[in-house]
């Protein structure tokens, strides 16, 4: 099925299929962002900061200082949430953070082949269960909209999927939602804030959209003719047979950090630093156990440093419940580990490592995804395959065949870019091993998947 879909997809002439974005052409300048972090504590990290002067103060720093002064040190999870999604000064809320002009680059921005093959994977699994209708494609944290755009280009080439597919984007950033709409639809809508007091959550509704019970804050039709809606929370997305894709999403969800001491586990907190330290904030350890350290740490844990993301756990369980009740499948694509790392919290700024406590709100905060934690939380409710390296998944999905098809109609310049993008995506020393793919399915597909394992995963259960 996978090979047939690739063959059909490659035979379709798409006028803009080889028009790679500028950000895709400049991925090479960003390779300095890839690095490894050991398992030692955060205090061992070295940053090029002059010790005799404090880092610059930001608006978000003023907010954090006031909060800490009033209520005491905050958890790393609270800090991440403020830094990344504070409505006024959050990192993601008012800027384009992806690409050569941002702070990091992602696989969809490097090559169109990435999104195309993910679409083929979804089509293959959808076809395997009889092509149920309607078909919801749900992307969590859609970035610039590039991945969804590449996927819809494939979906639109098949009449079975083109007539029943709709796109649902979970996005909290007003600025990024505009970039996504411009990419997908070629236009940007005007939205109006509407406060819904029933659940004390603010949703945005576009009044030109269709009448429905959906809590979307924006609605449009993509250039591929597919309806697309935007939501603040997964719980607002309509239920139905769904293909979930979370690419570089879970790594940005808040984590709690813990450190083992002779007195037992203590939580790493963030406090004001009025000493001669390089920044206005510093790490401190809780004086005793915290609610998080009591609840989230397994008594059998052997690591000395630990990171746990309860929000990731809740989200992956919500996805598993939807799959169990409505059917579908999901892919989690991220850099991560299988429960063997414990100190990966870091920041990116201008494609380089940056101190997470320096000038909060100006850099991306991230931590490796613990895939073993996600798998443990959905055990008994969802089937999981992987995680497997990105390079292995893409090679299993015939990326080389897709590359060769594109090269036949490429100019010399595009040929070089396509080959470079391919190497960046699959090479073990680049993104090929660093990123992992995890697949999710409802448990009632056990018998079918035993006979027909998910495309791309082979025997990786």
C-alpha cells in the first residue's frame, strides 16, 4: 500500500512542489544547534557570560521577579509556562521563532519530503481500516503550517481523502496562527475575542465560519480546498476518526526537575538572584519534598536527576482516549530518550545553546521527551510502536524513492538542496538519530496490526 501511494503521489505534477522555502535552503547554517547534554546536574553547565555583570532585564523578568517576591521560588514547569506562553511577553506569542531568522529549524522547513511521507503514512493506516469518514487531521503546535501544508498537498491528490478530510490545528500563539493561515490559505482572517464564562476559558471565534458547536477561534479554507480550524486546546477539537501529529510539540511542554540528595529527592526551583551571579535568576533546591516530588517520582527510580512532564502525560492520555473511543492513529515526533536521561533542560537562541535563565522570554526552552513515560501512561488504552530513529522511519517509508523522483525534474540548484535536505533528515550524525517517531493506535487494532504492522515501523513494537 505504501509503495503504491508513493508511486501515485510521485506521478502527480504539482506546480509548486519543488519551490522550497528560503528557510529550507538555509538549514545548513543552523547545524551548530545540535549538541549532546550529559546526565550531570545543571550546575555543571558552562555559558559564555561575563561574571561581573548581570544579563539584560526583560519585561518577563520583571513579571517573574514580582511573582517570586510575592509567593516564593517557582518550579521549572511554572517558569517554562511563563516564558513560553505568557500572553504579554511569552516567547511563542508574538514572533516568528522558526527558520534562519528565528532560533531553531525543524524538519518540515528542511524538505517537503518529510511532510509528504507522513501524509502517506496516515493515508496507509486510514485505508487499512476501511477509510472511515469523516477524516480529521489534527496537528498539535503547527509551527508555520509547513508540515500541514505538505501533508494536505498529498491528501488532495486522492479523491477518497480529498472529499472527507478536514484540518484541525491546536495553537496558542496568535502570531503563529496568522503565519499558519497565510501559509495554508493565502489570507489572514480577522478574529474577535469572545469570553466564555461557563468554563472560564477564553476562546476566539471567527464569525464568518460555519455555525457549529466547535470552539474554534479561526476558520478558513486552505488553498487545497480543505476546511481548517484553529483551537486553543485539544479538548475543543471535534471528536471523530483522527490522525494526530505532534512534531516538536511535547519537548516544549513544562517539566518538573528533580535532584537526588542524601536527604532524598528535592525539586529544582527558580529563585531571584541578588548576588553577583551572571543573571537575575538562579536555581535552588527545595528545602524538603514537594507535592510534585512525592507524586511523580517512581520509588524504583535509579537516576540522580529526573525530569517529568505531567502536562505531556495528560495530553497523551487524552489522545489515547480519543483513539479508543473514535478510532484513528497518531505520531509523536521529537528528540527524546527512553527513560535513560535526566538533565536535558536547555534553551536555544539564534540556533545556539543559551542559558535558560538568561533574559527570559527571548529564547526557546525545551527538554528531551521521555518516550518511556508517554508509553507507560497509555499502556492498556493504546498500542504503541517505537520510538524509532527518524532516519529509519523515513527510509522505511521510501524517502530515497521520493527523492529520486523529485530529482528528475529539479534544476541543478534544487538538486543540491534536495540532496542536502535528505542528508539532514536521515543521517545519523544529524537529525536521523536525534529525532524519534512514536506511533499510537487503539487497542482494538491489535489483531489487524499483528498481521499488518504500521508502515515505517516494521518490527519495532
